[in-house]
C-alpha cells in the first residue's frame, strides 16, 4: 500500500471544482451571480469557442479591495453568509464561497478589480490554482474576470466537453435565465465577437421577454400580479396558443433565483389543464417574492431543494393566480389568418408536383364518405363538443381526421372478410411478453365474431369478454396507437415531396434549439421540410412534406424541435419519423369522450389488425386482461 499523504489544497480544489464547475456555463453562472451580488447595474458576458477557451465577465459593481483578492480565491471564503440559514434571508445568489477557488483550479484566470474607495485597481493572475501576479493597475470601478482554457490541466474532464456550439448554447441559455431573473440589471452577451443579447435593465420584464423570446411570445402574454400576506407574484404567463412540447419555457424565479419547485409547477400546469392539450406546457415568467420565514431551505452539496412551510397555501395561491389570468380572456386564436394562408398555398415547381393522392384530398374524400354513412348521427351524439375552451384550428383539423380514421367503413362483422384468414399474431422479435395472454386467441381473425363487447367503463375502458377472459381496452391508448400506425404508414409512403408554404412559417429559436435543428436538418430536408435561416434567431419554413401539409403548422414544427431536445442526442431518422407520427396523432386524440358501441368495435378491429396492438406509441399498454379464474379466486369460489 502506498503511504498515506494529505492532499495539498490545490488538488482538493481541483476535486471540489468537479462539483461546481462542469462546463463553461457553470463558470459563467458563478461569475455572473457574483457580479449581480456585487450590486452591479450593467454586466457584460463574453465568450469565445463556446467558453472553452475564453470567458469574460465585466461588471460595474463594488469591486474587491486589494488585500482581499487572494482571500477571495481560497475555498470557503465568502463575504456573504456566516451560515447556511442565512441563505434565503439575504438577497445574494452565491453562498458556498468556493466558486472562485474552483474556477481558478481548472483554468487560467485574470482578474482586474477596483473598489470605489481604492485609488487604483488590482490585477491578479492565477493559473491552475497557482498565484502568478498581484499588481497595481489603473482600472474603472468594478470587476473584470477572465477565465481562459477551461480544464487545460485536467484533460480527463476536458474530454467531457461538447462541441463549442453546444457549450455556447448552454451559456446563452444561462445568460438568458439570469437576465430574466434580474430585470433591474442590464446584461449584454457577446459570443464570438457578435452581440447576442442586450437587456436594458429598465426593470421591465416584458421588454426582456421580447428580447429573449421574440415578438410572438411577447405578444401573447397575460399579466399576473397578486399579493397575499408574505407572498407576492408578478410576471407573465403565455396564452395557450404559445404552449410548448416540453417544460423549457416554464420559468419562475423565487427571490431572484431560478429554482424548481414541484408545488409551483403542479399548480401552474393544473391551472392550464382545461386550456391545453395533453403533453403541452405553458410559457410562464413569474417572479415570486416570498418572505424567508415561509421557506425551508435544505441544502444538498449538488442540488438545492426548496420547501414551503405551507405548501398547500402556495399551491392554491399560484393555481388561483394563473387560473384567474386565464379566465375571461379571449383565447381563441386567429383562425381567419390561417385559413387565408392555406387558400394561397399550392403546389409549385418541380419539387412541388402534387402527390398522387394528396393528404388533404384524401381527408376531404373521407369526410364526404363520412357524411353518407348511417353512423353520422350517432357520431355527432357520441362526440360531445368539449366543454373546454376552443382549440387552435390545427387541432380541430386533426380531430376531424382522427374521427375519420376511426370510422368503421363497414360494420365489424363484414370487415372480417377482409382480414386474411391466417393467424395475424406478430412474428417480429419485438413481441411483448403480454402475447402469452392472448396467445392465438383474442387476435385470431375467426375469434373476432366471438368477442362480446360488454360496454364502456369510466368513459375510457372498453370491456370485452372472450374465451373465459375479460379484456380491458384503453380507448385512448388504442386510438393513439391506431392513428400512430396510420401516420407512420403515410410518412413512409412519402417520397420527399415538398409542398410550398407561402408565406413561410417563421420560427424563432433559442440557441439550443438552433443547434438541434442544424444537427438534424438533413433528416428534416429528407422528409420534405425546407428550412432556412431568416436572420437573427428566426428560421423560415418554406416547404413541408406534402403528406403532412394539413398538420405541419407552426405548432407542430415547434413541438418537433422541443421533442428533439427531450430525446437528447437522437441522430436516427426513424426517431424523427416516430416523433412526427406520435405528435400528429397525439394532437388528434382526445381522452375521456364516449364512443358508440359501433365505433368502439371499429376501433378494436383496427387495433387488433396491427402488428403490435399491445402498446401505445408511448409504451403504455392498450389491452390488459383478467381471467375468469382470477375473478373466481377473488370471489373465493375457487380456493
Ligand atoms: P461566494 O460568491 O459564494 O461568496 P465566490 O468564490 O464566488 O464565493 O466569491 C468569493 C468572494 O469574492 C465573494 O464573497 C465576494 O466577496 C468576492 N467577489 C467575487 N466576485 C466579485 C465581484 N464580481 N465583485 C465584487 N466582489 C466579488
Ligand atoms: Mg459566488
């Protein structure tokens, strides 16, 4: 065994840096928070190569007195708190007192700082935790902090850095969050010598929302201002039309910190529920001021968890604030404009030759067909119009679509003739274990006539009796699965026929989304999307796959991009196809409405004819079963 030695402080700092400093964005976070804590009113953040080689943060704050500069770089040195309990009673952001030590341990740092009391400033250099110089220098009031070549002395950690574009996108996202959480500070962000963001520091949150998220979001906001006892909430929430496919746009700040709280998130999402489709998340930008005695702070080395003394009260307050803002508002999106756009669109050019059977046309034909079926009245009765507020036009269209797909063309019994008279149990290797349940029984075409549809339970589940078994089919999951397979079929048929969209659909993307779009652009192009830069953060979608024409609206495109960021590093075009298919059917499916028995039979027919009817596209089961035996055991008829 080697001798036991005490690690030197430098090594300890390098290890500690691992907890605090993971990537350029973590350096920027610490430096930016320090600058805000120093009461700065203007801060510039500059990075090059995603921050991997150069990070600069300049502020006009209080500066550091010369005699305290070295001290500031020792770990656990802080001027801000004496104990962890102070954390939420003070307004400062940093508290661990280890950020500067950690940054200096893994990069080459240069600091120039001057206090208002100091006659001259101080220049200080420290590389990999080794002090190089301390000298007097002429400088403006405030602090400039430069960190070069992150992880230059810890190659193992450097390997974990992503490309400069990705790292840069993380930094941009962080700077945006901090700018949004501090409307009183003017923040400028420069990336590779280009100005990327500049907030005015005029305290106006809406201005920053405009600067960060663009015009479309800024023009669809509802204001929230409530105050009760020790809590006040101020900010904006997005109208449901600007809902997104993930939680990245659900922002709120508690006493100036970007912190997640499950109570607040749940209250927000619950309040939006009646206005939103499933799996959609709102845009919110809410600032909470909460008296420290209402908070319980539990500090864990790597994450911070926030608890409320009275969580229920907070939940109700947030729920009511958000519901209140959403209620009594005109939330119907402007359908007229959309219609006009569609009328103007057409096929053009060689790439735009009409597909043999355009999606839109087929849809119309299906609608006509529907009009003559005897089912019509029943459908109208059994698809009660939702009591929830109106949905955007694209949703309605997709719902119509789904209803058509669902319609049994002929009664179930006649359809049996069309089913090949052989076993349709999938032979693929993906057969789920559940197969045993049905083993050549439920799925056998001949068996279909012997399925006894008992009825519907809780407006959601269909009960089918067959062969001493009770099968329970989740209508929602079944519906989704059937639509998914249809859409996948349509996508695969398509031969990259692009259909012109005029005027183009304009998307405003953040840097992260831009990186993802660029990375996957080829797949989008292959599918028939034509997307090109449109200046700044905007992208113009000039063409969409002809087969998806009627549903490829802005919302779908944004959701696709949101989905990419959820799926992480998916490079596989199949994943994108699957994503598109699942999105388009998800949007089309509504839960909780009752189907007529004939419709249910049609749905079950279609479900059972699929290769894998057992799970919906999201992996939830579509069918479960219970045997007569199990039931009898439960009733103790059998022991
Ligand atoms: P913490 O922020 O947790 O106190 P840091 O290691 O980030 O610890 O900083 C150590 C100390 O250095 C701070 O407490 C503060 O006194 C000083 N300091 C750091 N950055 C600045 C700055 N930009 N302006 C003024 N003082 C600063
Ligand atoms: Mg700090």
